[in-house]
């Protein structure tokens, strides 16, 4: 890039610059992950060294209606709701960040000349949205307002935020259906895209169907390879299976076609030429009995130390451990409670052959727990929990997947207003391993008249322990971390007409900061 002062030479290790604004003093990087400030010749850019600053644009991806649009599988319509919002200013401050209060709100959503939250389907005009109360103070409304839509198209859903509403953006998709064998609840956090994702979930049986939904937020097609590990090792029928995902689109792949009859699948999704989001949608009808539905979201990458939060046990439960390596893994599974860790004898030494998966029953008893897995080889993990009717011929029910996740760093949020049914409950489970953790939970709720309340609760988690918070009255749950590396999830459950429903939403770190890099301009 040449200007009147000479040539600007950018030497940025590990930083991909997507666009240069000629004549401007800022260069935004791909996905707003970095900012480059240009100094005049022989000058400095105003920042003495690389530093973190609040993002000015962020985007997370939701799968869109999960159970439609795949040839060979019947469409199942459910009520799909997507809600996106920015965090309370206090939550940003508690995480060591300063909020931008310059944004205002208008009737098109949470929007202003300096900040906007928008829901879209990747290609068309913004989806219909609910605006904050226009009579409220503008800055307060923008910070408190949630944008909601009910998408119906077979497409991904994007939640984007700009300027003062970008730091801490979170969005959640809810799928709900009642009254027949296809009933169930899936609360799916919308996520940042990545080039590599692991999905742990699904199972065997003629009436169990799984769909891998891969969404591409970029402007170019992305090639995606799918690899499946199972009970007897890598699944040969899936080896080398590639799909092309068009720009701003999603592709659904039947896991049953990739790995027919596999009872304990774990899926590896690798993108080339871009980044994607991936979700495994798992639906189960056992004969004539509806057993439920849930989405398994991206799990923590293979590691020798994993933590699972949100094991809401009140029925059958298990932990699936996947070993993608070439050597057998010896895994110890400890149960994390609010009184500290416990070590069931059956979980002390779990052997998982190379390239294989294992399902290990938990039998914990009613309660809310975490799990800590330590292994001599890198592994993956997700817990599965089920609730069923206590009696009756069918004993219908629902189930949930809770994957091991990376630690929450800074801030995370989830919207649950669309998930609760009358009489239902929601519980936040915060789990920590070594060192414990300190955090603050913000419970935000809105009245029918638009009044907003935000209640803050301090939470301390001991070493190898969990802490639980009843969040049943909240519309949004935010976790700001002051110390440690906690994992967190919200379980939502209840019963309609006597049939249980259940889902677990794992929290992941929200986009908050970006790297600002000062660059010196060099004369020829």
C-alpha cells in the first residue's frame, strides 16, 4: 500500500489482514480479530505496543431450523427461536473491560448510528426482530435489549453486532416441540466459527437420526472433511468424505449415511479455505416411544485434562470418551460436586482403545454435577443424561448432551427465555478444576411492560467442585470471570402433560477483545 509518505510494510506474524482502508489509520483484520494502526513516517501509532482493545464488530453463528432440508430424512417442524443480546455493562467491567455506552436503540432491533445487533439468514434482509422499548433511555435500552426472531428457512442464522454492542455478543437458538413422538427441547448456543471442530454425540438404532449441520459465514465456498470415530475404531465408510459449503450457507449431512449403525459416534469436522460452525442434531424415537432431541455443540479439542459442566442427572446417564490417537488411553473420571470431588470405583480407570470411543455409565443419582477427566493420551468427552416418565406404557422423555468445553475466559452468556415452559426450571452449573474460580453471575429479566432488571450474584467454586445457581426467573444468564478457568452450562428442564423435557446449553467465551498492533511506516 503506497501513500504520500512512502510505503507501508506490514510484517504480521500469524495475523491475516482482510481489508485495508486507504487514507485511514486503522486496518481491520479478518473477522475483526485484529486491528492495525498506522503511524506516519518516523512516528508511532499512538499505542506503544500490541494491546487488547474491545472489538468493534462481532458475529456468532446459529444452525437454523435443525430438522428440515435433508434429502432422505423426513422434515420435522418445531418452534425455532433465536435471541441475541449484548451483556450488562457491569458484567464487562467485572471481567476487567470497559463498556461503550454510546450506542442507542431504535425500532428495527437493538440498533443506532453507532451500534446494532442484527439477526439474518446469511443472504436475505434481516429477519424480523423485537426491539427494546422505544420509550426507555436510549443507552439503557441498547444494552438491555434482546433481538429475537423465529426463522423458518433452511439456512444458517447469523447474529452480528457492531460498535458498542459488539463486545460480549451472545446468541442462543431454541428448538421446541410437544405433543407427539417428535417432541423435545434443544437449547443451542450460537458459536464463533473455527477451522476445526469435534462433535461428540448420537447413537445407534433404526429410529435414531443424526444430522451434522455445517454453516459457512464467509464469502467463499469452504471444503469440509468429515471423519467419524466409533466403538470399533475409525469408521471406514466416512473416511475422506468431503462436502462443499457455499458462501453464507449451511449444509446438512446424515450421520447415518456417513457411519451406518454406529452406536457411539464422535465426528471430526475440518474446514479448508475458511471457517465454519458445526452442530450435531440428535433425535431419537425408540419404536413408538419418543425419547427426545438435543444438539451436541463443539467440544473441547483432544486434551489430557477435560472438564464437563452441566451433568443434570435424574435418570440414566453416561459419559462418552473418544480417543482419536494411535495409542490406548487410560482415563480417570472424577465426579465434581458442591462438596468437592468424588471417585467412583468404576470410573477410576477407563480404557479406550486407539481410534475408538467408549460409553461409560455414570449412575450418580439425582443432582447436578461436573466431571473431570484426566488421561495419559489426549481424548474428547461429552456426558449424556436422560429424563423419562416414571410410569406408563411408553415412558416418553427427553435427553441432553453436555460436552467438555474450553474454560470461560472473560465473559459468556446464554439466553433462555425461549426455552422455559410454565413450571420449568433452569440451573447454572459452574465447574472448576485446579485452583477453583471466582465469578459473578448476572441474571437479566424483562417484564411484559419492558422493564429490565439485572441481579448480580458472586460465585466461588472450590478446587474440583461445582457451584449451582437457580436461574429459573432469568431471561438471560451472564458469567463474568475474575479468577480461574471455570466451565459453565445451563440446564433447562420440566414437564409438559407429564412428559419430561431437558436440554443443557454449554457456555463459551464471548467475543470481547481484539489485538491492536501498532505498525511503523517506513520510507523508501
